[in-house]
C-alpha cells in the first residue's frame, strides 16, 4: 500500500434546514418523483422557489435554488428578520404524480410557520 494512498469516500451534502417526506396512502408506500417547490413567503418574500423531486424513499433532503440565497443562508440570517419567524409554502405537483385526470387536487400547497429547522410529511391519496 502506498504511503500517500487516499481514502475514497463519497461526500454526502449536508441536509438542508427544511426537508419533507411524501407518502402515497393508496399504495401505503413512499411517493417517489413528486415535484415540490419551496418558497419563503414572509419575511421579505416571496422568495424565488427552491425545487426538488422526492427520492425513492419519498424524501427531499436538499433543494435546488436557481437564484437568490440558499436555505442555509436564509436560516443563517434568521435573527435579522421579525424575530426569526418565517412562513414557508410547499407546493406538491400531485397532478403529475397521479396523472391530471386521476386527482381532484392537481396541486397541493401547505404553508407552515417556523422558527428553526423543520421537517414536514405529506400523505397523498387521490380517492
């Protein structure tokens, strides 16, 4: 073994301060590939949406932000705004997941008030 051999490890990005978990109540299993957008409504909102698809386990642990501050930056500046109280919107594209003609609600929005790190879970059914 060479003295300068490097250890090969896969770096997992740190989990964002807001995560979510989507469950399909029809199948009783996690809902993979559900498109979700996350928007800061207050303070100073609305922000540009962060977006992600749920993984095979129905979870989102990291969000893509195309413009504006990252979620970590927003939480880092928490003390500067309204005592840290934030209102967030999560929008779930249930129409694409179930099929537009198979659901009464093609989009589901959940708003939440948060002071610190949050994790939200949504159970989906189209009946």
